[in-house]
C-alpha cells in the first residue's frame, strides 16, 4: 500500500485528470474522491475513461471524507478551497488547484477575484529559482494557474537575466475550452466554439496578478483567446529588450534556466511549439525569437492546460512534498495525432 491521497472536486475536468494520473502512479493510492452534485455516483459514470477507478463511489465533499489521507488535492472552484482547507488536520498535506492561496498581495486578490482574501501558500512552480526547495518543505502548496504557468515559464528567465524590460509585457494566449471548467455554459457548446476564435476578459484576466508576482514583471497586458479545442494553451509573450538581443541570446537564457528540468523543453532552433505535442503530458515546450521590425523579444510556450497547467503540475508538487521523485507517475511525452 502506497501513500494515501484524496481528491476533492473529482467530478470536474481537473479533478478527473488528477485521478487519471494517480491511477498510474506507483507510490500513491486513491482512497477517496469527492464531489458535490455528482456525489453518490460511481466514478465510471462521471469519468468513463477511468476504467481502473470506475467502481470508486464519489463521496460528499466533507472533512471526514478527506481527513484520513496523507495528501489531499483540492480541485474546487475558485474561492471554495479556503474554508475546507482550514478544517483539515494540520498534518494533512494539501495541493490546491484553485486560486485561493496563489497571491501574496491582498489588494491584487481584491482587484482580480474579489471576496475574502485567504492568505498565501507556497507557490507551486518548481522550475522557478529556489522554489523546489520551498515546496519540499511545505505542507500547503498553491498550484499554478494554467495561463500563468505557460506565460511565467516563458517570461521569468528573461527578466531575471536582465535582457527584458519588466514594464511592458504583452501576452496573447489561446486556451482550449476545458480551461473554463465542466459546468454547462451556452458559449462553450460545441456548435458555438467550433470554427471560431474569440477573446475574453481582455485587460482583466485574473492570471495577470499571478504572472506579475512570479515573473517580477511590472506591467502585463494580456489577451486570452478561446480556441476550438478541448485542451491546450499556446502563449505568446513579447517584451522590450534592454539592449539589442538576438534570438540565440534568448534561447541561451532559456536553456540556462531549464537545461536540467525534466518537464520544460526549449525546442531546437526553427521548431515551433504545438499544443498537440504536449497533449496528455506534464511538459512545456518553448521557443524564442526576435521581431525584425520592433526588436521585441518573443517567446512562445505550449502546454496542456490540464497537464502542466493543472493536474500534472499538482501531482509534480505532491511528489515533491511527499519526498518522491518529482517525475513519478507523470508523462513527459505527449500524445499525437
């Protein structure tokens, strides 16, 4: 018997993906999965892809259902994790996939989310300098946002290396529809999404605060785009250089930051990131360029929003917290076509 884990919010896309990864994890055993409206159903009714966990019955989301686990994944809507986490035993490790504990600035929380500010936990992006060690010593970890991780991985090394101005960052990022969650919404119906691209939350997306916090950017203009695909994010980050910079210089900065990272891959020169190449994986693919007209630095980043952008990242963080090899149970290769 391995370490015991529980998943709250198991009926959603992120919760289901956490369970898929845990089903193949050699060191972790799923002892409870909870939901709200879907409580009482067999997991196989809600997630028919999870054949090996099909007979697990979804319990109501209560402290009693979760408290016996060594680690709990909270895959709940934003604003719902804090109250539940406060009631779980102190010795229970938690990885929160929601936004409740990501931001260190209460004013930023009020500006982008609203409601009661719950405080901050250790930020769960191991590839940031020094962050892996902080996660290893933590009992409470705030998982990254999906747009945020794709953009931070592209941006943070450039600002840290001093080759990018932090005060004029522009991000255009396209995401699959699973990023909006599993609740029925008219604008996410297949007939509404297919053959269409549409921007949303222009100039006010909540992940901007997280991107600024983790990358040390001073100003970020972000345009999210809904893409006609179920999963994946392609983020294009452009910044002003601090001096004349070649694409190879940018690539060398990225290579220096991620050369030893198992899940972040700087692609060979001329090879562009594709969301399909990261499908089903916990990997991020990066490429660098320089705009020949403006001289701005461009980094494109592709991830699976349910992988490195949510469930995969959560399992990676759980592995670190529990003292396991962080790659355990996580696919590096994508699934294509």
